[in-house]
């Protein structure tokens, strides 16, 4: 889990992360393959955070942002809103799953050298506490557990600023060489 801070501090960190990317020219979009060529997975993610490369369009739709990235480590944050709720007024499981899958995927991607990519082969999510639009920011912190040549596993947990656990997940990803034209 990341260092405990207040919800207000988390909200400011997320706003700064989005602003940093936008100040660097970043916006929602799909990165052209030519701009990814020769970059490691970690370099691609750092370029998204700095605004050199676009960040995923779904981040805007779901209110998610990459807050921190490192070697085999990623932190994503989201602030659930009414738009993310099911008819009972609680946050939809798909929102949790996307928050977790985003953090897990970035942790995995951060371990890949240039010329390699990955795809999720399995994602297992466990929800342990409900959230609503009043919950405030939630963070998914992920780290790689095993990094083999073809299989990479990672785990993640979602906490609020008070340190309460909301969900946890594991993933197995398949790593592969990109086709020469895509490197």
C-alpha cells in the first residue's frame, strides 16, 4: 500500500498527474506505433505520464489516472462518481476491475524491454467492500510477482486514503515479441 495520506492530498495528486501530462502536450488518444518503437515498457509509461505520448481515452471516461510507475510497480487512482454506479447506488464491479487491471497491466508493462508486448490471459478480482460516489478516491497499487520469458504474474489491492481495503486482484499475462514492423 502507498504511504497513507488524506483524501484531499490524493485528489490533488491525481489532478497534478493529469495536469502534468496535459502540460507536456498529452491528451487522450492512441499512441502511433512509430512513437513506441525502441522504447521499453517503462519508457512508454513514463512518456504517457509526461505528456509525450497520449494516455488511454478510457481514463477520462472512468476518471482514472496513472499516479506512479516504477520497475514492476504501478499505482492508479480513480474517484468513483454517480456515472460509475449500478442501480443500487454502489460502484459497479467493472469499474473496480478496470482500476485493478490498469494498475496490474502497467506494472507488467514496466518490466518489458523494447520490442516486447503483453496481453492479459487471466484476471481474478475480489470485491470486499462497496463504494459509492461519496467514497472519495481509491487507489490500486500493483506489483509484479513473477516475471518469466512468456508468463508474468502480478497482484494489486485497492485502498481508500484511510487504508481500508476495497478489492484485490491477480493477473497472469502472456509476454511476446512484437512483429518487426511494430517494433
